[in-house]
């Protein structure tokens, strides 16, 4: 159904795609794999008419086509779920789903009832409940992801591109999505599936095309490859171990942060935990269980929450994140685009922002050479792929934008770092690098709270795990008790053990 041949694309002197091929059959789920910056999203934007190719041909059902814009691609039956949400925050879910394609009655007026009915049908197909009339800005990240997916499904596309559709979803929600994908495959829809979760590739896909640094590496059947083969194709080397060895955290190790009582809302559960120096505590639980909200409450950024805690033995109370930053606590937020970055700024400015005191020279001036050197060092540490520190953030892939957020906090000398979904949208090679960096930070005495929806990440990185349900901690597990079975049991049943 889809054939892309010798696709090339350059941005100035930078070659992003160097003669890439892709063939997708009707009724096939075709995985498109590669590290961040490999060219996957760029190739799909070329397909959808969002950007134009420098060279190459696209054929659909054997007929050559070149779309002038995304509307032309939609008219030809091509839809895409973007990696970065393309929703308008002040519009409702229904309004976003039918934006520029509004249904009208016989008088030419908006048929809001018909649009709402169609939206409900699609969300019922996905087996999710999303407030249809609420502004998208009030929805959770997972709910926004389902609005994006529903928006694409509403197109009734013959070719559907899913770019990281499961990044914000729980395992149960992923399975609901896969059920819909299997139904679309049965109807003959050609699906391009982009994901950094290799286990999903083996679960849902038929064939795989791998890109590396803008080059076409190869296409193979899922049945003919294994996890190690794919990783080697993507990164050009073997990655022996994803998770670095855990450090031994002794019971007598200093407690850096002692959270005596945190409550998200009046009448809600009260939680407590202690974070030791050099320790990684994992926050696990289902979406909406209160993990991120609790972290924001610690920083004084969650309205209505109350928090009583000690930092290095002294009572502290933060009324805003700036207070926490001044005390040596930093946050890598769940939504990098809305809360973590200024995408119109350069890499250098994003890494330096809120840390200019480090570069102060003679009280009045900024030491630009020091700023540049620190920025370049931080970029090397997290392997940001860019032509240089002055590149704008919005020219980088989503994964590389995430790396810039990590680089900013590495550039700080922080006592405590809160990593909220630290590897979301990051490829397998970069994940291993970030895990190693987190361990290096703990060796240097930094303590980390890691919020993650990925159980392997929680199991592999956490020294202890606080399990959340219903807005509070229902269990704290450590040592040999850190297993997927125990964590999921606590997260789904809410059975209370201890929360300290």
C-alpha cells in the first residue's frame, strides 16, 4: 500500500535522511525503529506532507504522490498520531478531534451532537473515559494521549502512523490500544508503529525497518530477530547491560529528606517516606495514583496540598518551586515541552537557565566562556545529538529534547533530583547512558526520587520503591521484595503494608 524510495532530507548542511526506503503492506503493523535523531519522525513528516523531501518518491497503491500539506495527506487517507501532542490546550477534547473537519448539519451549522457522539464511539472503542467537554489543558497526560489517538482514528485513515503512542499509557491502556490496532489490521489498514519499547514491537508488529543516523539499515520479519539483534542494528554496537549495579545503602546512611506527612487534599491519605544520601527511591503506581502530584507537593507546586518535612534535619516548607531550587532540589518534569523547556531558545540557554549565578563574573557580568564549556560538557555527558550548543530546541528530536532537560540538572550541583519519567521518548542506547548517569550522581552523594510508569526501570534502578494508589503511598518495598508482582499487587489492590 505504501512505498517510500530513496527519501532524502537536509536542513541546511545537516543531512537528516540519506536515501531511506520503507514499504508497508495493507493489513500490516510495520515497526519503524532507530535511536533518537535516526530520522523516524522526519520520515513520517515527509509522508504526511508536513515537510517536503529533498529527493525520493512516495507511492500509495502504486500511484506516485507528493502532499503539499497535511490536509492533502488526510484527504488521501493518511493519518498520524504525533510524538509531541498537537492539541490546542484551551479547546475541548471533541473540538480538538474535529478541528478543521467539523461536522455540520443541513443548514451548515456545527453539529455538536454528532461530533460528541462520534467522539464517544471512538473512545468507547479504546475503552477509556475522557471528559469530552473539559479543556485539554485540564486533562492528564495519558488522557491527552488518548485524545490524540482518537483524533487520528476519527480520520478513518487507510495508512495510520503511530509515533510513540504508548509513551504515557499504563500496561492496561496499552493492551486496549493494541486491541484497536489488531482490529484495524484486520480491516486492511497499513500501520506504521514507532516505539522505543522493544517488547511492544514483538507483541504487535509484523515487520521491522531500522534506521540509524538517517541511513536505512534494513527490513526484517519480527519472527526472524531478537531483542539483541534489533539493539545492535539500531545503535551499531551491543549494549550488554541496561541497568548499572545498585549501590549498597546502609540503614545508618544519612537521611537527606524526611517527609513526615504529605497530603494531596483534605481528607485524603497521608503519606510519609525518608530519602537517604546516594539513594534512588522509585515512585510506582498506575496513572492518577498520586506519584507526580506528591512530588509537586514536596516542591510547593501542588495547590491544596500540605507537607511537613525535614531537609538535612531542618524543618522546611516550600511555597513555590524556586524555594526548592534554592534549597538544592531540582525537578525533571513529566511534560518536557510545557514544564521543562523553552523550545524557541537554544540548547545553551536551556541548560544555563536558572543557573546563571554559576557563571557570574565580577558580580555584574556573565563568563560566556565558562557557560559554553559547562554546556558542552553537559551535552557530552548525555550525548545530545546536535550541530552545536546554539541549535534551537525545536530543531531537535523529542528524545534529544529530553536529554537537554537532564543536562540542565547535571549542570547544577543539586542535593536531590526528582526525575519524573526520565526516559520517556528516549531510545534504548540513550536509556542505558541516562541510567549510568543517575548512578554516577548517586555515587557523588546526590539523592534521587524517580517516578516511572515502566516497571523494568523501577525494578532495575530503585533501591527502594514507594507504591502509590488513590493519592497516597500504600506500601514501601525494598531488597528482594522489589518485584513486578508485589508492586502491581499493591498498586492495583491498595493493600497497606507500610509507608515510611
